[in-house]
């Protein structure tokens, strides 16, 4: 699930949208609700996880998830963490530690959030600061725009679109200008893991 192979975004598709000019997007409007109620946060490279081993404080510590998606703790080397939720990783650590201690009980808490590449939100085009954001449950378009500092003076906000990688690169139109300049809350929509927000340039 995790890793850059999970994200299939066509550069030509994004380039075409960025050059779309002032015309309103021809894609269907993005659904107002998109969050999955059963969503579990998946661990990604750059996250930090706090590992607590009951009655074994010498084995309890906070460790980073390496760029290769693995973690290393005392007695456990190179354990894959990427793409797992905290509970799954805890069970894997218990299994690894069971070779050395009797019936280990492990709790894992994620304390720094980046997430797998396949679930990150990407903002490209005429955002004030185009960037990659970790997905947060119930994150909305407005949350994303606040995080990137809005749009540039050259943006065609109402011509923007969301490329939804989780739905086979289906594309939806969004009305950023109406939302952040006109205060139209009906233009605020929920994001999904892996979404790419594309903000084209206006020609006039």
C-alpha cells in the first residue's frame, strides 16, 4: 500500500489542467463528504513512534521510521513499519520480542505524522506555497488552503480540480475562489488520502 508506487499521477494530466486558463473546470463537482469512517492512520517514513513494552522500560523508547520504512529497537532490527497502523506494528513487535522475553505486551503511539507517500495530499500549481501535506481524517479543502497559504494572484481558483488517486485518478472540480474569497462554505469539500489538488493559472 505504501511507497511511491502507490501513487500513479500523470504529469501530462496535471500539466493540461495547469494550462486550462480561466475556464471553469469541466469535471464533476467534488463530493462534499469523502472521509472514510473506518480510516486508520498508516505509518510512513519520517514518522516517530513511541514504543512501550510493559514491565520492560529498557526496551521502551521513541524511534523514527527510517526512509526505508523500517524501525530499529533493542532486540528488534529492521522491522518494517510503513503502511501499518499502530496496533498492527505493536503486534509485530510483540512477535519479534517473544523470542527474547516471555509474553511481551507492547503499545505503539505515533507521535509525529507524515504518513506513506500514497496517502499524502499534494498541492501543485498556483498555491502560495505548493507542498505535500500529511492526510488528516476529515481534512477539508479549506484546511489545505490554510496550510499552503492560499493562492497566488495569478491563480484560477474556480478552475481548480482534485485528482483522486484512490479512485483511479478520477478528477473533480473545486471552487477555491468562491471558498476563500467569497466565503461560500458550500464550496468546502472533504479531501481523501492521496488527493492531488491542482490549481491552474489564469490567463487574465
